[in-house]
């Protein structure tokens, strides 16, 4: 695909780049039937629900040793790698299509597992019929701050999460409980949109994904009388993520449930392939902060897991070492870095970028700061993928043994329980990680320049403004390189 994606100088960053798109349903029309089938989402969810039903008791009652328990190995090694290295970059939020956490809440709201329940509001006017209180989510919480704080909070206890099966299991139980209770009180997927801690980084990094669900023709949407994608129809529930397809420009908050394929009477929705990092508009500080939090956490985990700093490792590892004072210092450094230091340094770079642009810098500080904060998306996603490769290749052999002995009780279901731990090609890891980091930096700089063009025009100002932002991204990438290669 060639790329035509130079935004025009408006002083504002466009939400998405006008690059080439490949209409998948045009090429494979039979896929529409699959997406429009009412059972489609449940066919994807139910196998995961089944897996969850094995992982949960394993977490609660299985071996307390992380690498002997299937709940830890499958979630924090296998699932995490598949999610961050394959699903998000290539298929956007497709995990949300098959995630079993909101299933009970969906059922509470709909009283249907697969079908649609409708009522006749006025003669001849059909509308979806929901159960539960169906309240509006509070307006001041209509952002991802709760997700940011929840995710940072959970990640502060990452040592517990990835080593203590019971801790992980209770976190999952609490999340399912919250998803169900919030579904009983609030409209649609309020939990997914505003609370789920996983959702925050899925939404941010799905901006880079090479797949999107969009309307084929905005004019058809404008003229559409039913707006079935948004409000529902006889065949489909209204979008559980509150999206009107005619105005959808970014991947962030589309949970890919495919409900709109059932509700659109005009076959005007499709799945498109597109260039990497096509959605470039960060809308608010909540989204920008998600980028800072993710970069900080990737750095922190690199230091803890890959660096030679025994003291910091001990501080973070509260479950093994029990040094509460040290843990408090670690938590304070982590939160301070994610919420103050890294955003502060980036804000200084954005301020310098505006100064460097000179007379052309008609844009205010806020759009410059938010605009350039997008550079953290391709850079951060690639850094997380690079970080996750050793997780899979070094620890992946545990997967083979725990499937035979999921609870760590001495079973040997498939005869693989006693296969010893064997790291896979550890000496070549760095050759995978370096191109990934270099690719992340390349896209950060390329999109950074395009963002500069939108803010300051096509001239040299966009290049001058890129210097401080590019320096920030390059230093961060060198930091990752140091930990991975060092
Ligand atoms: S937002 Fe969270 S709970 Fe909702 S579907 Fe996605 S991962 Fe699952
Ligand atoms: S129902 Fe279809 S045509 Fe109508 S607004 Fe939604 S996507 Fe557009
Ligand atoms: S726009 Fe809404 S209904 Fe359509 S796939 Fe995305 S979340 Fe589902």
C-alpha cells in the first residue's frame, strides 16, 4: 500500500490519517454473513469463558507457585504475549469481542444470550428493550482517568499479580463482579468504556492497529433514517460502546462486538486494513497520560526484571521480600515518574517544540502537547512488544508443562508435565528486540513530523519542532535498548 497521509496545516491534529484502506468485506463478502450472525460474538466468547472457568479454580486452589499454576502461566505469559504482540497491533480491540468478563452483565441488561429483545415504543416504532436501571454514566467520569489510575494501581502490585495465583484470581473475580454490577446500574458497556483497567491501554494502542471497523460511506450514514448501528434494530442491539458509525474516526472505543453489522440496514459497515499507526489524534489529557503511564511501566519493568538493580527488585517484590518501606519507596517513584516526571519532561519538550516552530507556532500549548503525545503510541507499543518477547521465549516452556498439570497437583494429563524448563533462543532475543524498538522510533518520528505539519505547516517549522520531541523519543528508545541489549 502506498501512503498518502500528509495532514493539512490547520493548527489541529486530525484524528486519523487519510491513508489507503483495503475493504476486507469487499474482497471476502461471505465474511459479512459471519459478522452479522447473532451467535458470532458468543461463539468467540464461550471458549474463553470455558478457559476462564479452568483458570479461576486453578488460581484459587492450585499450587501457590506461579510457574506451576496454569492461571499465571496462561494469563501473564501466553495471553499477554498474544494480546500485545499480535491482537492489538494487527486486529485492534478484537480481544474485547471475545473477552468473557462482561458476559454476565450483558445478559443482565438484555435477558438474552444471543437474540434481541425489542418493544414497540410507538405504533410501528421498534426499540431495543433493556433490563436493569439503565442509568447514564456520570458525565465527569466520561474519560479514561479511572482506567489510568486502576491500571497503575494494579501494576504497582505486578510482582504479586504475576507470582501469586490467588491474588490474580481475586483480581479477576472483582473485575467480573464490577462489570456485572455496573451493567445492572448503567447503560451498555459502561465498565468497558470507563472502568476496565485493561481497556485503557487497549484503546490507546489500538490507534496503531492495522485493522479498523468503519462506515463505508459517510453520506449513506447521514441519509440513513434508522441509525440502527447506534440505537439498535430488530436484528441488533444498539452499539454497547455508544458509537455512531457515521462519526467513528478512531479505533479507541470500538469494542469490535460486530453488533452494528447486524443493526445496519444498508450494509454500510466494513472491516478495513490500513497502514500501521493511522489514528493519530489524541483527544484529551486522560489519553495522553495513558501513554505516559505505559512508557513508565515498560521502563520500570525493564529495570526490575532485566536490570542489575537487586535493591529495586527487592522493593518491588513485596510478596517475597516483605520490605514494606522499600515497597512504599518503589510505589512513590513509579507513581511520581508516571504522573509527574515523565509528563513534565514531555511538556517541556512540547513547549520547546512550539518555541522551535517560531512564528508559525500559532497553535496553543495544549494541542501541541496532546498532538505530540501520540508519538508515545507507536514507540510504547513496540517497546512493550520487545519487552514481551523474552517473557514468552524464556518462560514459554512452562506452558507445555502446566497444560498437563494445570493445578500443580502432580497430574500428567498429556504426558508433558515433567518437561523441564527450557529457554528458547535467548541469545537471539536482542535481534528481535532491536528492530522492534527501531521500528517504534521510526513511526514515532514519522508521525511526529506529520503532526508537526498539521500544527505548523509543511515548511521547516515542522522539522524544527520535531527536534525536542524526537530527542525525547530517541532517549527513551536508547534507555530500552540499554536494558534489553545490556
Ligand atoms: S474493555 Fe475490558 S472487560 Fe471490556 S471487553 Fe475489553 S478487556 Fe474485556
Ligand atoms: S445504520 Fe448503517 S447506514 Fe445507518 S448510520 Fe449506522 S452505519 Fe450508517
Ligand atoms: S461500533 Fe459499536 S457495535 Fe460496532 S463493532 Fe464497534 S463497539 Fe460493536
